[in-house]
């Protein structure tokens, strides 16, 4: 009587292992190795999962802060003498986690005053051009013209400077943390 030919590879392997005792032993060893590997990998995953999680910093309590535009809120009390700052109240609302302000650079631009290479010791700094334009230099980026609607992130401690700006420029700046150091560099 003729035997039927198996339809798949898996079926043919099963049929072959049924016929040969040596193949049965080899199949059992392969299955045992595979099971052992799976057990080791599972143990590694459990060990990694049980590892102490990175200590989470306690975030300061935050509250709602609302700031409406008022011309009298622009003050010459910020980092640069050639700028007027409108504080948005984020530093108080976040207990120092972040600060945000609208900056008006006072025109006309005087490159001798504004073009000083410096960096900020911050964790995060983002700038968005609300109005006008500003030409900047950033280390590794070179000169860039930022116009209304442009935004950029300045990585921590990146050396940069302002080269020129329009008389009507307004910028939104968000910085973490609220208190930080600025270091001016000499050429």
C-alpha cells in the first residue's frame, strides 16, 4: 500500500520524526534548548523590569496663570538693555520650573551693543517670532534669518548672538528653568 505524501514541510518533518528514533531524540533536544533560551530571556526581562526605576524629580506644584496684553507690562528690567520684556507670569505659576516672556528689541539695532557671543545655562530654550524679523548666529548653525512665524530651539549652552533685527520685532521666549545664568564670551 502506498503512503500519502505530506502536503507541507512541517508535516513531512513530523512524518520523518515518527519513523526514526534518532530524529525523535534530536527533536526533543532542540525543543529543550529552545525552551531553555526562552526561560533565560524571560528571566532577563523580569530582572530588567524589577531594576529600580530612575528617581523621578518632584515637580513643583503648578497653578493657572493668565496674562493679557497690556502695553504698560513691557519693562526694561530684563537680561538686555536694548530689550523690553513682558513677563507672562509662568515663573511664579510653576514655582520656577519655567519662564515665558514677550521680548521687544528696541530699534534701531546697534550691532556693537547686541552682537555679543554668549550662552545660557538652561535646560530648554525656545523662541518664536511674533512680529518682524531677527538675524541670529548659532554655533554649528551659522547665520539664520528668523521672520514672523519662525521658531527655534537653542540647545543648552549653545553659543549664539543677535546680528540684526527689525525695528518692530517681537519674540516669545520660553525657558526652563526660570532662573539661569548667562555667560558672555570674549573673542
